[in-house]
C-alpha cells in the first residue's frame, strides 16, 4: 500500500526527514508518534505527493509519488489536516462535501448518494454555513468531505485536537469502523489514550529519523523508546510499568481487573 525507501526531505536550512524506510500494508491502523518538530506532518505530506522526497522513493499503491499527479494520488489517499479551517473552502456543508466528490466520481447520482450518507453519518445540516459551526463540527465536516471519496488510505494529522470527549469518540468510532471495513489508517496523535485504544502499530520519529517500529502494546512498555521520543505511555500501561513484576501483560482496565482477580484467587 505505502512504502518509504530511504526517504529524506529538507530545505536549504537542513533536513526534516532523514533516511526513513518503512512499509504499511493494506488494512493496517498505524499511529505516527514523536515529539513536536520530529517531522510527522512532513512525513504525512510525503505520503500523498504534496511534498516530494529530496532523496529516496515514496510509492503509494505501487506508484512513485514523484511521477504521479497529486490529483491522481487523491483517488487512493485522503489527508485530514490538523486545522479543519485550512481544508474547508465552500459556502455550505453540502457544497463542501460535494466539492471533493466532483473530482473523483463522475456519476452525479453517486455523488449525491455519498454526500447524503456523510450528512447522515455525522448528523450534519447540509445547508449550514461551515464557519458558523463549532471547531468540533468543522473537524467532522472536514473528515466527512474526504471520507465521501472512499479512499483506500486515510492520513490523519491530529484528528482529535481541540475536541471534547464526545466529539473525539464520535470521530474515532467512525475511523475505527472504516478500519474494520478495510481502510488503511495512518494517524498522527499526541493523545496516547487514543493511540492505545485504536491503533495497532506505532512508527516513532525523533529529529526526522525513524527510531521505532513496533506494536502499540510493545511501545507502551518500552521505557527507553518512549523517553527518546519524549512520549508518555497511556495511563493503564503506565500504571502497569510502575507496579512491575506480574503486570507485564497489563494494557487495559479489563487486563488490570483480571490480573488483580487472579492474584486474589491465588492468595485465597
């Protein structure tokens, strides 16, 4: 699906991404993690051709992103910006969703069907003016507008930033449902609780270099890797780390209850 082979990217001032290699297979849910300035957003913009590698190659669905137009890549990959206001450009919610559809779907009836499905899924008013909506509602609209295109790869740059708990869970449940249906997800996030609950694999960047590629469970228990990337584990894995021996496999609240129950049964 997506392959980085010895990819570097930078400007005259210096490199932002340095000699990064990895491969994401179709259907995976991957979290891209690292400290501020690690190069995460730059890496994501390399995924869909918005940026071209200084050296190395990025291939998406077998196509070199340097030799394919961004508009053609957009049929395979969709990108959600961290700030929805950089993405919204139409006067009504319905027009915003239809805007992207017109470039990838030629049949007008199919355009209408997909638009109405997104309006229903996110409970959006199609006639509403986008900038009269809350930050969370605009984020939902931006997501709806790219999901309507039914991409194979969904790249998300901090999709839950600035959202309350209800809005966060709504967006993540939609993303999780898409993943279960086969959509490949690459998600930047600073929210380690969201990462622990939804992602399967973690790519860890630091100073533009890939320093970790492992399961999310393995990352949450790797003190050295977490420290090098200035990350903290989610609450339950962090508690398990503090408790030490006997809690190595605890990752969720259910895991913790089961472990404590087993220990109490053993004592009894």
